[in-house]
C-alpha cells in the first residue's frame, strides 16, 4: 500500500489562479467569445512555467449561485495540468450527463473551481468502524469501488456531508450501490487530497 500523504503537488496561489483562468478562457473560446490578445498572451506566459507540465489528476467544478452546474475530472495522472484542465473544463460544461450544456449567457454567471489531486492511495481497513476511524473529513477525497461500480467525492463535498456515515452512504449511491453497502467492509477504498483554486 502506498503511504498516505496529505499534500498534492504544491502550486502557489498565483499558479492555481492561472489554471482557473485557463478553464475560463477554454470555455469562452468554445462558446465563440473573443478573448483580448493581451489576456491570451498573459496566460500563455504564465502557463510556460514548467510546473504546469506535471502530470496530475484534475477536476473542474462549475457552480451558478452556489449550485452545482457541472463537475468532471480525471483521477489518474495521465495528462499534464494544462491538458487536464482544458479537457475537464469542456467536459464539465458540456458533457456532464446530469446537466444540459452550458449556454453563452450562463458563462458570465458561472463560478469556476479547479482541483489538483494527489495520487490516490489504497486505504486498508478491516470493517466499517475501522474505515470511519481512518477517514479524514474535510481532507480526504474518497473513491469507492466494487466490481464495475465506482464513484468519487472530492474533499470539498465534506462541506455538504460533514458526517462520515452520510458521506459514505451518498458516495455508495453515486456508485450505483445500496446506501449502506460500505458497511459490509468489502469495498475497495482509495483516498487522495487536493489543492483547489477558485474564482473570487
């Protein structure tokens, strides 16, 4: 089992905001908006930093009026930060099956958040009580797997579901499993942490 770590690859707040700006420019361009050349050049300069060539899992979350409007990401480190944020911004806006595609008028109202993930690590546990004792609410993102069923919640979801039992029950249902399936102690559980950056 990999050792647990609580820090994903470190990015400064300025680097994180460059990824948020990248997500917004990607959506604006997809929706046919004209982006000032100075803004394009400024972002290209910021993204030339070698840190953005690191391969990490990323998620892009969209909200309007504090309500979820789309969230898509990748758990595996199979793309650079720049490529992952671009792809996941498009997927969150236009390919999240829970929502209709984002419209041009919604773009001005949407609030963008980018999460950069650490590598998921298997969590060894013996039973439901042991699992509850090992989870870190507010810190751990959690992946549940059973056969072909799989789902994840980012650490930010703890804000809506602060009790570990409710968190795991909702995550089980997201995976298409009964709400109490996690109590049987035979699910594969992985945890990860994130650095996330959001628009003001």
